[in-house]
C-alpha cells in the first residue's frame, strides 16, 4: 500500500516496521513529528524526555537490555546528547539503537547552522542520509540492521526540507523482533579507562570494516550518464542534482559515513570532472581531497544556507540565473493574540530590565515593538548568564536584570544553573514562563504539564517545590494581572536572594474559555496599546481599532490604555 508521507512520518513508520519498542526524544523542529507519529503506534513505548541527553540514555538503556530503540532530536539537541552518544560508540549496542538527527540549513527555526555529519565523524558513529520519504522508511529499517551487525549506534540524518516534504511511500508490516537476551558484560558496558582503551580499538576496527563494506552497499550507488561531469551527493541534495543536472553522472551516498573510498575512486576514474554538491560544511569534499582526488564544489555553493534545484542549476548547469521568487509582503513572526508572554515582557519593559533570554516562543520578544531581550544563546543559558553578569558587574547591575525561560526549557537545562546561582551566593531573579506546554514546537507535553505524550494524566512536576528545594525564594503570579506582576518583579529584583518568579498562565491556544472581544469606545490615538505588539490591534490614521476575528478578549490592552477607552475582554 502506498501513502503520501512527510519524511518524519516515514521515519516513524520505518521504526514501527523495524520492530522498535522504545522511543525517547525531546521536541525540536524539524525533528518533532517523528516522535509524534511514533506515539500513534501502541507497539512502541514513546516518551518526551526532559532533554536530549536523558532521551539518549533512556534509549541506550533499552538497547542494552535487548529492545530496539530510537531517539530523535534537532541538530543542536545532538550537542546536549553528545556525552552519552560519544561513549555509546565505544560500548556498542545489544539491540539496534538509532539517533535521528534533523539539521536545519538556513536556520528556519534554529539559533545556528550545524552539520551533524561532522559529529558523526568525531563520535565514530556511522550515518545514513535518506533522500526522500521512501528512503526515510527504508533507511530507518536498514539503520537497525547495521546497528546490530556492526554493534554501534547509527545516525539517521534528515534536513528541514526532507523532514517536512511529502512523497509516496510503500508501507509494509511490522517485523516481530523479540527482545535480545541480556547478559552482564562489564568489559563492554562499563567505560572505566581500562575497558575504554580496549573498546576504542574495537571502534577503529569496526570503522575500517564498515568503510570497506560500504563499497558494496546498495545504498551507495553510481548512476552513469554523461561522463563529462560527475557529482557526489547525499540526502535531499540528490533530488536537486537529479532535477538540475539530468545529464550528469551521479554517485549517491546513502551511507555518508564512513565513505566508500574504493567506490569513490572508481567513480572519479569514470568522469572528466568531479564535484561534490552538499549543504553546509565541505564534509564529503574534504574526505575526497584527502584521498588525493581532484574535486571541487564548495568554491561555488559556499557553507551557508539551503540549496535548491534552481541554485544547483545556476551554479553547475547552464549558468542561467535562478528564477526570482515572487515578492510577498513581509510578515514577521509575532506572539499569538492573548499570549501570556506579551504581558510578562511588557512588565519587564516598564521596569527597564536587562533580559537574559532563552529558547522558546518568548524569544520573539526580542523583535519590535517589544525589543526586550538582550541575549539568546542556548536552552537554559539565561539563568547562568544572569549569574555571570552579576559576577562581572556587581549587585547594582543584577538589580535591573532577569533571566527568562519557559517551563519546558527550565526542566531541559535551567535547573542546574539555578542550583549554581544559589550555591554561588548570587542574587539573581529568574522568571519561569509556565504556560503548561512546550509551545514553540507545537504543544508537546512536558513533566510540568501533568500529561504524557498521549495526553493521558501523568505525575506533574511541582515547579514551586523544586525551586524552593534548591534554595530559591518563589513567587507565583498570573502575568495578565499586570499591576501585581510588575510589583512582584520589582520586589524580587531588588531582594537580596535568588528569586524565582513563576509567571503562570496557560498558552492562549489552550485557553478554550469564551471571552468577549475587546472594543475601543473613544480612542485618543495615543498609541500606548500598540506597544504591546498584539496582532489584533491595528493602527489607523486617526485611531486604533481591534480586529474581532483575532482578539481573544485577554484584556491586556484594556490595562495599558491610560484613558480607559478599551472595553470588554477578561476582567
């Protein structure tokens, strides 16, 4: 049976057909949907882990004790998971273990561009790169075969374009894979120095064997056409090359690490000119150069952003300029109407605070008209940066400073820097934006939401008790109560202790209460409400109007109007 599937759904289907029993992941675009689709299969035990490190550790524990396991994350999540991953390459596996890593060329929803192929090489973990949804399914199943045959975790690399593009997929049945026997093996799984030195030798031999075997693997194939130009490529870039350069000969690498050197030499000997077309870093190009084979590619494509068929044709084809995209009106990202983060940051702006920000929907508050974020580095970094700022600039500076992060981000990696702040004798104020969901990646549950990945009731983490146990003073307030919330912020930033202010209000998209939309009775056109950046508020020539199709009646604009001209909405 054939179905249209996005790449992420096809990976999930491949995991199902491969007999996977355990899936542990942390949501991150463009990888999120893999685990969401996995959760639709009751045969797989799926969970959202607090972060990617925990996700890999859970999956490794399942693999070690005999169950095929999967862990999914975006490229920056691989950094968080690196600690267990690098050592799992040494220990090897029992049942198959696959890490689905989704890179984001052009940074559609990420804070950096990162090439996971380089991590595969530095961690000594083989990497498969599918080129369409069918290969997403097939390569996932192959990854488990390779994982068990070569006793290693295996990376499955996707990119944003592949993860979210649809193509036909022939689906099959689930393979009944029994649990593998588990036997205690200290020399294999306990990585003390004496054992690790011996396992490192195993890794080197495994890589040599796999590199040799890769020359005959069906996923690495030559497609010979015109011998004037030979192109080496992998992943979704193969689709661009086939469309843009239909006459070129192609060496498609399904296993992009370790590379099949003999196959590359054979292909290079059959073509007059050899190029590599790859997004981001010149990973394959450098490997071929190190083999002493003349090759180029990055001199034209550069190391930034996405490629496309039009771009490849322009750079390597007939030289025609890529067609220009239709000029569309600019639509910058904006917080939803009624989003509780809008009130939180408006209060901070009133107080003139320096804001160490973090990763989440609230990062949008760095943009006009709010302009209230001084930094965004990585998950959980806000709390540590606030401590560093106090150490560098003193208490007077920290009295006008806050660290801001969401509930899911706090659980992911904000707890340890809060411990550090208390232990280090700091006086920082951390604001946890507790909207009871992991919002930016599409409403995934987390340990503070009280529900599991299926939406069923689950033990709910008590953020207040957690922070109090660390030694912080905790205040809880609905940020929509702007006057009270502003006062609490003022008091806690001036207090001589580590403070946590929990701004608790559900995500506006989860609030199903029917509220009367706001309306303006006698606008003075002062523009105070426009400083909120709410898309329901629209500036006309002589007044401000409220679009009732967008307004959710949160009433925040009513609180900031100095003339009481706005009526309706939530009291």
